[in-house]
C-alpha cells in the first residue's frame, strides 16, 4: 500500500504525468476532463491516471485549484472521460487525509469526508465503463468501478471488476492488493449465501499472502469470514475471539475498513452471547467511523444496515430509530445508489409501523420492494413483504395479508408468527395453535424466540392452555432480563399480565399491564399501548371498577380507530356488547367466563383447570348460570349463549 503526502502527490504526479491535462469550465455543468499523451511517462505513473483525476477533483471541490487553471498544454491526446460534475464530488472520490497529513489510497476507492456533497455513483459507473471500453483502466480504477457497480445494485459486475482488478494487481506484483480484491469477491458471495464460491476465493486470498512477511490489513480481513460463520452457527465465543484479533490488526496497521468491520462483528457476537452492554459499545464505536466517512462506501452501507438489524433483534427501538435516521441521511446524499436503499426503506417502515404511521409504512414497503428488485436482494424483499402482511393484518385487510405472507415465504422469509395470528383472528384456533407451536419448537436462538413468545402466549390463552401460556411468559421474562431493553421488558410484562389475569391474579396482572403500558407510551408505540389498555380495562372490570374500565376502553378504542386497527376496534365493541348483554341477564364476570368455556364442551373439571379454581367453585357457578338464564342442561345453556351472542 503506497503512502505519499497530498501536496507531494499534487506536485509530482500532476507535473510529471498530467502535463496534457486541462480543467474545462462550462456555465451549466462544468466537467473535469483529463487528456493525456499516449505512452508518456513511466508505467507506474500511467497506472495512476484516473486516481490522479480523483485527486484533482478533490482539489477543485476544496477550492485549492482554480477551475480555469490549465495544468498543462494539450498535445496528441485522448479523452478518458468526464468523471466529476462540480458540486457532486465527495466521499467515494478522494483519498482520506489522515492525521499524519499523509494520504492512503490503498483500497482504490476514496474515503474522504462527505462535507455535505452528493455522490454521483451513476456518473462514476458510466464514465469508468466508457474508459474501460477504451482499455484505459488499471487495477485501482477497476476497484472504483466495482464500488460503483455494487452501489448501483450490479453485484455480479462488481465481482467481475474485482476479479479483473485482482489480475491487474498480480501482474503489477502487488499481492496484498490482489488479496484484498478477491477477499471482497468472496465476502459478497458469503453474504449472499454462496459458501462454496466464497470459500474458494478466501483460499486464493490466503495463498496470495503466504509469502508476505509483514502483517497487513488483508490478514485481518481474512479472519472475518470464519467469525461470521461461527456466529451464524451459534458459536459466539469463537466469533468474538476471531473478530477481536482482526480488530487488533486493524488498529495496528491503521486500516479503517478492517477495524470498523471487526468491531461491528465483534459487537454483534457479544450481543448474541448476552453481553449486551459490551456489544453495544463496540457497535457504536464502529459506527463512529461510518458516520465520519472514513470507510469504503460498501462497507459503510453494510455496517449501517447490520447495525439496525442488531437493534431490531434486541428490540432496542430508540437506537434503531436513531441509526435509521442516520442511514436515510447517508442515502439522501447518494441519490444514484440502489444497494442499501431497499433495506433503508424497510427499516423506516418498521419505525413508522411502531409509531402508528401505518399508511406511510405501507408505501415505504412498496417502494422498498421496487428498489430491492433492482438490487436482487431476496431476503430483504421477504422482510418487506412480511412487514406489508403485518400492516394488512392489523388493519383488517385479511386477504391481502394472506397473500403477502405467502409471498414473503416464497422469498425466504418466515411467515410466522404473523400467519398464526391471522388464523386466530379468522377463528381458526387449531391452525393458529399448530403453527405457533411448530415454529417455536424449531427455533433455538433466544432472540428469535423472543419475537415468537408473545404471540405464542396470546394464542395459548385463546385456546385455553394456561400452563403453556405461563411457560411462554416465564421464558420471555428471562430473555428480557438478559438483554435488558425497554421494549423487551414491555412485551414480557404484557404477556405476564395477560397470564395473571387468566389465572385470577387480577392485582398482579394489572401491575404488569400498567408497567407495559407506561413503557409503550414512552417509546411512542400507540398500537401496543392501546392493546395494553384493553387488558387493563378487563382487569378493572373484574375488580368491579366499571368507571376506570370504561375510561380505559374508550381511550383504547379512540387510538385504535385513528390507527385504522379495525379488528381491534371490533373486538372492543363486541366486548362491550357482551358485557352489557351479560349484565342484562344477571351474570357476573366469572359466570360469563364459565358459560363461554362450558359452551366449548369442556367439563367442570377442565373449566376449573383453565380458570385455576376449585372444581366445586365451578359447580356452583354452573348452578347459578342455569338458574339465572332459566335452563336445566349444559346443552340448553350453550344454545342460550349462542342465541344471545354471549360467546
């Protein structure tokens, strides 16, 4: 990797190689055009042609070079192409200026500060492609072409350019640079799940470095694939050890890309291991380099998206919101970019869903699918479709939800727990129970189980399996205590509160439910907060506090109606009607619960087990029900309940 001072590069490289270069001004668009004499200068200087353009463009943007200044006279020349439009030069175009005042262009792609400038990746790609057709690109230039192709969603072209850059560096005797290129060919393949191809490229990179005596960033980069695979296999300790070693190398050799990636993957491994605070510190540290514009743009985009995934994984909603906003700002400065924009839109839609902006969230998911189609991102397309399905389900658009769940599954995304909840709301309790039990039994990762356990508890309570609901709530509490984020605690409290209400511990249930409601309110999550208030209202009614129950239900119904949560609004209205009808017939809350269970065909013993009361207590309730509604058999009581819509 070469290092040279910026001023020395500007004076020597420009004077020796670019004597035929001229900067043209145009009143409308102002392009920088390089013209150089064929064969002039040494081979080393020839190989730096387009890199020098980038340096010149940086000088122009910083005002260090007058736009009309002629660097040399034009002679027998050829045009490499227009690379930079004034005002559109920034990160991705120039080398980084390190604290020492020296410049490193080791990755072939600039790492300059954004300085508020837009990145015109489309122009980079078109200009370098034209130059490539003329046979003018060398290794460094092909690396820049690969970055532009990657960010525009042309991943196969990106890998092809990197392979050619690797060959060019081999011809020039630069084994490290060649190894770096094939590492990225392998790593992009690894991220797509093509493990065999990735393994082959990593093996080639290792072979290229066999004769290198000095430790380099490339040695550190090659520690990352095994760490990523170890983490995917659940071996978080090995993943943490490997990434820690890579981070040490990155710090020693001063490679921002390596250090950032290593810190990020180390942080994710620690979070998975349950060492959340340690992990988040490293994740945030890695993001500092990303936000400062110190890393290669493809690295920046991958770390941005992976960081938000980590936040969503542990339900750290505030952090997810903060980094999603930062990702959107980064994307806005690069309007040509396709890669990462679909993920950005999905993450924004997730935040909108949480905040109750459901209509806007639906539009974001549709735009995300369009962008992702351009980038051929299969997994994230599945995520967008699943989110679309969830938004349809809670708004009562059940047919659309069913279709979107199936499409999400087709794109490789798990359709549960959303599909099970859809089955439940449509009255297919057996189907809902079977689906949620299956997917939970297949899932071993604790954080993934956390996403399933709340729906599991809800469905188990609906089908009358109080014991399974209690076990699910207990596990959810353990996970929330381990990962310790407000949203996880809120989900756990809400599930436990529902279980306690079902078990007859109304006071305990209300305490948990109020804790959940307060957290959802602080997190500005109106839908979850409203659902908590509905359960609080039910608890208040059991205690005979009708006024508080009415206030809670009215508030919840208003919020849910504003959101467009039609199924939840209908449930509240049905609940109010049932309670009114039951009161008209003289039934208490507990007697109504017994009647509903009786109507499902359950025996008194089974009802007692569900309600966690003595069988004799149920016998007394059944006797009272018969007397109040004027029937003498269980069949007649069931018919009465159906006739008067008490179920």
